[in-house]
C-alpha cells in the first residue's frame, strides 16, 4: 500500500514539472538580435559558375552503301591483294592481269581518262592530291606538269607497271573512293578472266555521319560539343551532326565499337551513345528551382526585392536551376517570389 502511494505521488509531481515547463516557455520573450529572421533568409545570392552541360547523348549513325571497285584493265588475273575485311592500300598493287600490276589509288574524283603532260581539270587536281598523300613532292593543284610526271615515273619504276612513260594510264590503276572502307567481297579470283570495267571487289558500307537524335537535340544547350565515342575524341558542331571523315573513320575502327556499329546504307541503324560537353562553357547562375517563376519552356523569371528579371533555364541539378540572365542580373534573388510574371504574354 505504501509503495503504491509513493508511485502515485511521484507521477503527480512529474506531470506538474512538465506542465510548469510548458507554461514557462510560453511566457519567455521572442528571440531577438542574431536569432531573429533576417532578409537574407528570404533571398539567395547570385553567383556565376562555368557550365559545360555534361551529358550522354544518343547518336544515330548514317552509312553509305558499299562501292563497287572497277578497273579498265583486261586479261587473266594472275595475283590479287584483295582480302575480305581488309582495306586496299592506296599506292600499292591491288591485283595483276597478265602479270601487269594494277595499282589502287584513292582519290575524291573518279578517273575517266588517260592523263598526259599539259592536261588540266578536277581529275588532275585529284591525282595531285593523291600523289601528295603518298609522299611525293607534288602541289595540291595545277596542270599535269613535271612534278606529276616524276611522281608517276617513280611509281611505274617501283611497281613495274605496263607503261613507263610518266603518263597516267587508266589500265594501270584501280580507282578507290577516298575514305573507302574495308573490302566486303572479292569478286575477281586468281585464274579468272577479268573484263574491263567489271567488278573487282565490293567495299563495306562506310560510316558517313553521326547525328544527335532529334528528341535529345531539343534539350541540349546550343554550341559546339566535345564528343567521345568508343574512346575516340571528336568535336560535334552546333548543328548536331558529326560528318568529319577522319573522325568517323577512327570511330568506325575503334575496337570498342565492334558489333555496335552496323549498317548497310539501306536501313536505319541502331543508335549508339557518346559522352559530351560544351567546348566553350556557359557562365550560369545556379539558383533554387522554387525561385524561378512564370516558366514557359526554357524561359522564366526570377525576382529581387525591387524588380523581376527574365532568365533562360539551361539545365537542372539537385534541385538547382542553372540559369542565364537575358540582361542585367541582381546580386540576390527572392527564394519565394510573389510576382506572377515578368514577360509579355
């Protein structure tokens, strides 16, 4: 009985302490000085940082159809350097007919005639560029002159071509389109009769472009972008289409892309992905997303204590909107602005 009475008294006393503390707290004065709310609690500082819009992009490959390689030579095929999966080497014999080598020559303009001293035209300029790539001292443009004659004479001597007069003869060469891919099919076999302009080999399709998928193109920040695909670095122009033949050739040849890059020029290829960021960073101000109002697409507004400012939202991360100001910018903005609009309807 005594123990029960003691517990009851203790319970009553504890309740009195709690109630008394609550009453005492309500009677305390409101905090002042440093504990009082300040205007800064309602504002956020505007500080600018570099923004590169780093993101992974879906890219749609475009392939050209394979090329049929044809030569003007005729006779029995006595040797061939054609191997499926391997590219023909410009400046080297692709095959031989009746024991006479036919040299592969990669140019951007197809050959359609024999060339001799004094000839001019796009095909002569194209021949000059091809010879220069092979290491001969030849200017990139001009007529058929001594420098071209000497380069062709050197090729005729070293490869043992049918002609040794320093001229360009269609029967001595196999035109290979510039940037042609590896051979897919070798048509002319050793021992077979080869007829002029029949197909010697067919090349594989060539990667001719990587384009930003249209839905993603609407979301990226405009500007040239550093792109990395299968470990290969390139620069994608603001248009969103990478068409640089050299960069595309390196991407197509990357070991990481084997099995992922497929196309034959007739059907749409499956998209691939690449990482990217802006070449030239934007100066943006990260602000709390709740401080941006009157948002219409990528356009919106923020407000200071005295006025509103139009902004463009270029990105978002962890609850912060990355904005650029269309004009002047304030030093601070309201975290929860009361304004509804700052743009004309």
